[in-house]
């Protein structure tokens, strides 16, 4: 089984549960581990896959808490760095229907430094780039780009999730789009929300958005639609794979659970890149990943809510 390297942010989510999706009105917050790439690495490990997280946290109690969470879930943290800068924080307010409001206080995640020694580990493995904070400049963006180049030169399987956060890109949407394009062009698998697909393609209709994103270079596209399932496109075949009916309480991490479950399945293939050519298998995998995403919404906090293989098989 291949290792999936997940690159990006690991942070603290301070979650206001059942207090509406307006942070200005929230009063009580609970500490949770978060960060999309870290969630994906835990999703893979909880399903029995092999994942390594590459990111940076602070030399503070919150950073220690986060690393302990990843270790507990059997994620390899040997390549995770620590910084004197305080650990990144996100404040999240969640309404009764699971909808959210985000505000970020950035810190150590942006301090990740590139290590040339990592390149050798990429060979024969899969690399997932989660871009919530990775394209905002600084050392993290430089490291992110160099790891991307390493993955390309080694012909690794590349997965990309733009993880668009409006709070981080106010009045800079065009910059965000431009920075995402090289990753979309070269990735074997791209996972988007509907909002991201529309923003990055400039098209409002999902079918037209996929056409544009395939033109950029995306091989396989999965657009998550929440309770409506996932729209999948190989460039030749397209289909909406239905979701599983649940009563959501927190949608945080559902997309990460989806892509983590999908990557964990693809990692078991002899040649992951052939998934785009096997439509029946791809749709079967997406259906299972939809279930993983749905289960994650039934509890609070992304990592704690990620399913195991046993829970998926019920």
C-alpha cells in the first residue's frame, strides 16, 4: 500500500456549537484539532491507510496537542516541523443545520520550510496538496511549490483540493484562481466544492465548470455537493453519485473525509493513475467516500468524527 503525503496546515479549531453561523454572536468555544490536509491524513489513517503529514505547528501547548492527536490516529508526523511562532487558530461558529462561519488567526502553519530530503520519500507514493493557507505567501507557499515540483519530477500521483476560504482571500479572488491553476493542470485528481468549481472555472453550471477545468488539465474531477452527493467527471464520463441520508450537526471536515477515503482506496491500486480509465471502479470508490463524508457530519469536530473501516461497512 502506498503512503499518501498530505501537505498544508494543522491548526486549532475553536468551535461554537449550536450557536448559529454568526461568529459575532457566539459565546462558548470548544478546542478541536483541524486543518484540511491534517484532516485528510487522519481520514486515511483511520481507514487503515498509510499517511504522512507535512506541516508546521508552534512550540506551544496547542502544537503539542495537535501532534498528539495525529500520533494517536497513527499518522506519521516525522516530517512535521515546529516553530516559535504560535500555532494557527481558526474560530468556527456552527448553526443547527451544520452550516459554518470561519475566521482565521494565522501563525505557525506559514513557517513550514522546504526539506530536500523529503523528495526521496515521494517516489512511488501519492501527494495530496490542500491549499487553504498554502498559497498566501511566505515560507509555506515556497515549500508547497517546491514539493509540488518534486512530485512532478518523480511522476507521483498528485491530488489537489483548493480549500477556498473567503475570509482569507477577500478582494483577492483572482490571485487565488491564478495560483491554483498550475495544480489543477498537473493533478491526477482534483476535489472541489461547487463554489470552488464555479470560481475557478468561471462557469455557473456544473457540467460547464468541469469542461473548463478539464481543459486546464485536471484528469479526474470530484465536485462535492453536500446532501446531493458528488459530481464526478473523467473527461469522458460524468455522473452524480448520490450521498447517504443523515442528520448533520457539523459539516466541518466532510469534504476532507471524502477525499481522504477516496485517496485511501486509490492508494491500494497497482497503478493509481489508471483510476481515470476505470469508470465503474471510480464511481464505486466515490460512493464509499460519500458515505465517509456523510458520517463525519453526524458529530462535532472533524477528526473525532472521521469514520473507521468498520463504521463504513455497516
